[in-house]
C-alpha cells in the first residue's frame, strides 16, 4: 500500500466485512477515511476498533442508507459541505439473496441497494471527484454476476410473484459491472481524469451470508464453511489494489488469482461477456438516471 496521507476516501458499508478491512487499510496508510453506513452505532464501533490499532488515524462515520434516495442526497450534501476533495470512492456496501422487499423508493431491494443506490451516490459526488486530481471510483461486484443477463423488465426489478433472490443478486452484481465500465467510458468521453474500476473478492468470511440462515444445508455446515472461507482481510485485496495500485488502467476488473477466482492474490481478470455489452450499459445508465432521479453533470 502506498502512503495515502492527504487523500480522502469514502467506503460504503465500511463498518463490516470487506468494507471494514478496506477502511482499516486506508487508515493504516494515512488516508482521511469516511465510513458511510446505515447504523451509526455499528459505524462508531468499527471506528473504535480501527483506531485501537491506528490511534493517530483519521476516520469519521457518516450516515447513509442505500435504500433511500433522500438519504443518499443528504449524505452527499453533508460530505460536500465538509470536504473539498474525494480521492477514492469505494462502492462496497451490499446485501445478498435477501427475501423480496422494496426500498423506500419502491425498487426491489437488492437492485436498489447494490446498484441504484451506488449509481445515485456516485452521481451526487461527481462534482467533487472532478475537482480532485486523479480520483478513483471502485465498484464491488461478485462472481455471481456471471450467472444471468441483465433484464430491463419492470424497471430493472424482479416482480414479487416470480422473485428469485439468487437471480436478483446476480443481476444487481452484473449491473455493478455494467455501471463501472460505462462510468469509465463516460469519464473518457468527457475528458475527465478519473478512473472507474471494478473488483470482486472471490468468497470470503463476512456478514453477507445472513440471509442464508434458513437454508438447512448451510445451517448444518455453516461452521465448517466459515472456517474454510478466506478471511475478509484477503477478500478486500482486489478492491484495495483497484483503489491504490499506480499501474491500473481505468475499466479494469480485479479479483483473486486462485482456483475458480475464489481466493488468492489480486490480479486483473475478465468479467462475463454480458458485462462488456455497451448497448446494455448505455440502456442501464439511462434507466438508472430516470429511476434514481440523478442526472450526471459531466
Ligand atoms: N463476502 C463475499 O464472499 C462476497 C462475495 C462476492 C461479493 N461480495 C460483495 O462485497 C461487498 C461487501 O460485502 P461483505 O461481504 O463485506 O458483506 P457484509 O459484511 O454484510 O457488509 C456489507 C455492508 O453493506 C452495508 N449495507 C447493507 N445494506 C445497506 C444499506 N441499505 N445502506 C447502507 N449500507 C448497507 C452493511 O451494513 P450493516 O452492517 O448495517 O448491515 C455492511 O456494512 C458487497 O457488495 C458484496 O456483494 C462479497
């Protein structure tokens, strides 16, 4: 990790799992870190834990709820009133295979949280990214993105009656990649010197599996599975490399180098063919702007 003194970084979901490890690594290397999380209590606990190891570190907790477009706007306004730069935005927070639910604005919750929330947040913070020399946006996807094609039916959202929570998660993670790659194309088209990168952690031991509890197989084998899973610390390496490696190129995708991309040191990977579909990416961008009510001001 290079020295990050003077750099400002936001990590969504920085109170838990990969986000926590990412925030911790940034603080340890001198960055001014903002944990953006939905529970201030959990955020403050994370901050305390990080500061125990790095007492001289700079870390702040700000409230954000990715299921609420108003909260995203409020977060960005509050951030912009306190900071004049944003060097690294890590679009990390997420939920996985949750039962059908709607966000405050009426979107299916996995697409709403994982994609639309981060789409809106990045758009609100664009002016600050543009005002910062060589900033980066890193969007965290998943191996699950490979399993489905994007669907534009029902405003990107699964219908309750035919809801498949695995498909909904996979589509939201494919949307993360379509967004990350299109963001880089848009930066390039407008001559903006900002990098958009994507990453996936493979599989790692975090709190993401909370909705798996009801699965009998998982309940039975959970302790064993957890012991076998790589740590959150190693799962965070691809997003950390995307955030700080000086040799990266905009639009790259990082993940673990090992067997089936499940674990290992972070390397540049290829994502699915669908994720590079520019027609889908442009269409997703337009729909997302309409649904999130956020127009990017290049
Ligand atoms: N762990 C893996 O094996 C794995 C594999 C592939 C991809 N990923 C991706 O990695 C990212 C991080 O997940 P993780 O594994 O670190 O899971 P995690 O430990 O459950 O962390 C997820 C974070 O997202 C936050 N979050 C969820 N909904 C939110 C909302 N509406 N508003 C604001 N924050 C919200 C959570 O907050 P609370 O603590 O308040 O719930 C938590 O801080 C996700 O995008 C996930 O899809 C993880």
